[in-house]
C-alpha cells in the first residue's frame, strides 16, 4: 500500500486526461443539429414537421420533442435506421399551441437540439391556419397549397397520352386504307359495260325488227 501512495498524485491527472480525450472524441463524432426545421400540413389534430441535415455527416435516425404550451402533452418520438427527414405529428389538440425540436441521431449519440419551432393547430371549422409567433421561435412557413405533381404521376400521364395518340394514329391509318380500297374498286365497276351474249348481242335489250315487205304479183 505504501508503494502505491506516491502514484496517486500522478494517476488522477492521467485519468482526467483520458476521460477528457474520450469525451472530445464523442463530441466530435456526434452529428450536427438539424437545420431548416419547418411545420407544414397543419390540421386540427395533426401536422408535419420536416428538416434538413448538413451533408457529410452520418445520421441514422432522429428524435423529436413535442411540447404543448399551457398544458400537459409532452411527447418524444424517436426513430432509428431511417433516412427520412419528415415526421407526422398525430393526436394533437385543436386550436392549441405547440413547440417541437428535432435532434439527429448518429453512431455515437444525439446532436444538440435544433431550433425550437412554434405552431398552432387549427380549429375544427377552420381551413386556413392562423400563424402566431413568439420571440425566439421560428414562424411556420410552407403551409398547405396546391400540391405539385410527383414524378410517377407525370410518367403515368405521359404514357396515357402516348397510348391515345397511338390509337388515333392507327384509326386514321385504317381509314386511309379503306378509302384507298374504295377508290380503286369504283373505276373497275364503271369500266364494265352491259353484259353481252355469246353472239355478240347485248343481253336484256329488245331486238329491233326490220320491216318486212310483201310483194303481190297480179
């Protein structure tokens, strides 16, 4: 025991140095906080929160903290093994104020919380959201509007139009073929005269009788 006593003054700084280095590596490997956090698709009982992650960082999931102001209702949504950058919030109270914060989850832990976003749900009879903001909060942007067509929908529309164009083209081609056949058959029918008998006389016409002269000798 006596031999270990002189080492104690040197052991503590070494341990502290190792711990501080380990914490430094952990902080360096933690992902950055999400940016461009917005809340869209506001409804009376639901909303959608979306965000961006700075490129060049390994993110395996996210954690969303949802807090209802002036009342109970704190909830944490945690998802891993996903690359999505949006999440639907369900079960909200209508005409109520909420705040959300998003954290990125990396291989070595979570990032610091992102900016706090404040939003207000709609009333049951409202269609357009009523925005409200407080100091330090981000105003909700990008609310409901006309949804642009997705790539798959555009491809389907183009394919349908091409099919209709092909059908119309085939119909026009068949019509031209039938019209040409009719025009080729008509001159042959016009060129044919009335049928003739084997003796060269036309059939179906009355033969003209030549007048006969009777001579009487006295």
